[in-house]
């Protein structure tokens, strides 16, 4: 009974890690797109240099 529970726990952990990694890839892609858009708008605006405050 205990080995079956350990295998099921391992499957749940691997499934959760795979789901979390997939979500993190999408978040990283969104951040990259926002950064690139900000870089392009900064160059087009010709303002004070930074498009963000921090």
C-alpha cells in the first residue's frame, strides 16, 4: 500500500512541476514581449531615456 502511495505522490509532483514550468515559460515570453515593446517605444519617443520609473 505504501509503495503505491509513493508512486502516486511522485506522479502528482511531476505533473505539478510540468504544469508550473509550462506556465513559467508563458510568463517569461510575456515579459520578453513587454520589454521589447518598451525598448522600441523608448527609441521612438525620444524622451528622457527610460520608459519605466524604477
